[in-house]
């Protein structure tokens, strides 16, 4: 099960309830980052993640979220670095897709 409270700035997310308009950030096992919007997925360096998201978000509704997903084998620190990059760039709504339960 996934859980989300969209009233918070950072949350875990039920993928079935995630808004259709969103950006997805995938953190890969090798530390690579992919940014996906509107079906267009591209690799992005960590140092460019915030500006890439901010640039895309400027043409989106104010409450548009960015959802971070990572395989369970990805180090926690890699996910937190992606989140921090988005927050430093002023991205207001960042959510984590986390799988709870077995």
C-alpha cells in the first residue's frame, strides 16, 4: 500500500491517487536520475535536477507535484539528495513514492 497526504510539502504517495499532471523523478541504482513529464523521459544530472523541474513547473498549475521514485536497492542518501535539489530550487510539492507492507 502507498500513502499520501497532499497537504504536506513532502509525503509518501499512493500512485493510484497521484495527480495526473505531475513530474516524475526516478533515482536509479547506479545513482542516475531520470526526469519524466508528459511521457517524455530524459536523464538529468543531479546538479541540474532543480532547474529542470523549475523550468517545467513554470508552465504548470501552481499545485503540480514532483514525485520521486526509487528502487529499494537505491541508497537512501541518493533519494534525499534528489529531494534536497528540488527543495533548493523552490519546488513546493515534492512527494516520495514508497511501498509499505510486504
